[in-house]
C-alpha cells in the first residue's frame, strides 16, 4: 500500500505549541511521501474535546489513534509504507 492510500488526521487546538511542532513534521512527511493530511480542532467538537482534549496533538492514521503529544516520525513513515 502506498502512503497516498492512507488517511492522516492531526487533532489540534489553537495555541498548542506541540501542535505546531506536529504540523511541521507532517508537512515534511507529506512532502517526502505524497500523503495528504488534514487538521481538526478538537475544541470545535465536544466529543473530540472530551476524548482527546488532554492529549493533543493526536495523529490518526486511517481513523485510528497512531500517537499523541509528539509525531513518531520513523514509526509513521514505516506504517505509511504498509
């Protein structure tokens, strides 16, 4: 499966410096692999805020939690190659 066959979502919130760091990593990964990703503000959805609020940023890969607080770049690249 190519990286572009995967869906990556970054759950963030405004004013989160770790979220900004995670975005920088995802921009780099996207430029290397061609994978697209989107960003969702957890505070815009009460359900997401309840589930993920203390752990942002959260990376979802194909709708499943892949990690939180930091992007595990090597692991994400490996999983995108699957």
